[in-house]
């Protein structure tokens, strides 16, 4: 599951929960980087996290592909 989730993140798919307003995604500027930094957005703000941390958040919080209020369905 985490390999598929990592591939989806690298393809620009945004994972999140519209009810809690929590989102995890890979910004377009990080695509192709050796060690890309993802972003986690919550109502409290945004924070850069590693891909490993992003995968943990997606799996732990059961985040699904969603439509982000500003970015749409893709971060690309």
C-alpha cells in the first residue's frame, strides 16, 4: 500500500480529509527531486515533511485522494 501511495504522491495526487481540512501532497517544485519534501496542511498551518512522514500520515489518518479547496485534485 505504501508503494502505491508514494507513487500517487509523486504523481501529484492530493490526499486528505475535507471534513478535518487535513491534506498531504507533494508540491510540483519537488517532483523529480532525490529526497522530495511533502507538505501537510492543517487548519493550524502548513509544514514540510519527508516522504516517509507523509506516508505515515496518509496511512495513520486514513487519508484518501481528495479535491483540495485551492489546488484542486492535483498539486501539479
